[in-house]
C-alpha cells in the first residue's frame, strides 16, 4: 500500500499529487480537508482524542495500516509524525524530497539539504519507505478520480497520548496568511515590530509560494531564500546590485526603495489599482 498522510494544511494536497507517481495511493486523513478527486480511497481518522496534539498516536495510526510507502507533507507536523514512525521501526526517513522515481525495489530521490542550498541524490530502500515532500515542490492537481471515503478508528491507548497541550494561541482576527497569499511584499516589517516574527519569510519563519513576491531592501541571505523559493516570480528593489537576492530575481530594480516604492504606489493609484 502507498499511503499519504493528509491534514488540514493545503500542502497535504501537494503531497498527495506527488505520491501518485508511485502508483495507486490511499489517503490517511486527519481533519476535514477535502481530498475528492485526488485518490480513489481515503480513510478519515475518527478518534475522540485525536483532536489533541498527539504525534505518537498519528504514527501508530500509520503503522497499523502496514504500508509499503508512506508520503507526508514537508511541514513541521509531517516531519514529526514520520520521525516517530521511523524511530518506532528503525526505518530511514528521507525529508524534503522534490523528485522521486521507482527504481526496482528502491526509490531514487532528489531532496533538499542545508535549507535548500544543496540538492542530494539518494536511494531509499527497505520497507516501509518513508518520505516527506518539500512544500511547493509540486502544484496540487486532482486527477479527477472518484474518491471513496471511509471512517478509520485506529487502536490507541494512553501510551500514545503522552504530550499535553498547555496553551493555544490563535492569530488575531483579520490577519493575512502569508502561505496562501497571491502577492507578498517583504521588507524589515518584523524587525520594526509591525508583524510578528512568525511572519518573517525564511527557513525558521514563513515559507511562501505567491504568484509574485516583491522583496524591498532584502539582501537575500540563504535563510530568506529558503522561505521565498516557492514564489513563481520575484521582483527585487534594492540599491545593492550585488545583493544575493538579485541573482535569484526575475526582475530587479536597482535603486533606493524609499524613492521607488512610492513611485510604484502612485502609478498603481493613478490606474485605479
């Protein structure tokens, strides 16, 4: 069985799309995300305690189905759950995969290392084969297949719920989600305290994949490049033509952002944008 771990993060649908290259996929769904049209069969996990943060319990649900290949989104949760699976059974885990193919009894993989600055070619053997898919490595595309969804209740005990949630913090109402925005304009807004650190585009902050990313006065350290590499187009405004991000840009305007940005805004307003 080829099993894909799916939760309410839209990146899960990218992982489902990726997993289909290995053959017929079943989705193991935690939450209420719609997987219709992506796979022929989906198992929606039903358990009273799985609303809690419980990576060990999620890992047990995966193992109970005895899959041969397990694919998960390359999110914090996807990495953690498959790490638990790998530790339980002593299996290797390939994280942040961007390409893969079946090679006899193994999987031939390309994966990101060092925050995406290095690509590694690897061969994954053994059973089960565990891998996470790097966010935005592939677009989510349904195949149009009719999907049958059934409930699945894994056998879980207290030993699978050793982690407790002490407090939850929800984002303020009306806060824009960077990971789903079509246009993102970046600068030093987190350093100035205008936005929380979690919105800082980078390896340890937000990872974005907009149609257009406008980077204003950003030098483009590798940590930042990791966060914005999913953008389809990058426009850079920077007075330093040798800034690393200029080499990554589709378009670069070399000049003072304090002069260029107001000119852009004025032109947009003139045209009613």
